């Protein structure tokens, strides 16, 4: 009996074999997809980790700088802390946009190829 996956109970989609997955993993299309993902994720991760480390180091070693009042009781440390959250949301938005434009169409093509190969 052949394994199937179904999102619609009346239509069953064949499941690719393990060998087919390994073969696809070595294909140029998959390697290119993986490369595009890494070219986005690694620099963005490095940027955020450096930015976070700078914030922590400033908090630990630059008390005077972080305590500078900007407006009322709002100081540089508070602003930089809030910017950490904003940076997280911006990076998430950039990734979603990147994935929708660059990754998802390629992944969909690979999925269709895999599903078509098993029919």
C-alpha cells in the first residue's frame, strides 16, 4: 500500500520516498534555495547579535552614557532598549518579505516537482 497525505479527504497525494527526498536535497535547485536562505539569515543574525551585545556592554560599562536624559525621565538606555524590540519586529518583517518573494516560490516549485515525481 502506498503512503499518501491528504489535505482534502477525497483526494490523496502520494508521499515521496526517502530516496527522492535525499535526491532533491542534492539537486542544484535545493542547494540554491538553501544558499539564498543562508545569505539572508546569517548576516541578519550576526547584525542582531552584535547590536544586542553593544546594548548589553553599554548597559554594563557605560552607565553615564545610558543614563543621559533625553526627555523627562526617558534616557538613552530606555530608548536603546525599546529599539531592541523595534529591531526584532523590523527583522521579522524583512524576513517575511524575503521569504514570500525569494524562498516560497522556489520551495513551492520543489514541492510540486517532488509531488509530480511520485505520481
